[in-house]
C-alpha cells in the first residue's frame, strides 16, 4: 500500500476535517465568551475610560514645548552672535 491509497487519503482527510472543526469550535466559543458573556466588563471599562478636559488643548501644549525648545537652544555652529 502506498501513501496515496484511497483508504489512507480518506482517513487523513477525516482527521484534518476533525481538527479544523475543533479549532473553529474553540474560536467560536472564545468569541461567544468575549462578546456575549463578557460584554458587561468591557462596557464598564469603556464608560470609565473617558477623556477628561484639562483646560489646555494638545496642540497648544505642543506649540508651547516647541517654542520653548527653539528659544532656549544655543546658536548653531557657524552662526555669529553679536554682542549689543
């Protein structure tokens, strides 16, 4: 008997089919557990994870940081500083 005998191919196909069904079943059960049974936990987490206003917008903070960094940097090499 060679490896491609119809009975051996049928047995291997049945084992592969069973393995695929088992993996799909595990995936479906995990999605069900997460979406249906655990939705309350994730809903609570999303409701408590809100952004809170702090009075200063993000762009203003970034602009302030950039302007301070530019203002406090020493003159680049090659530039002459004039004493007045």
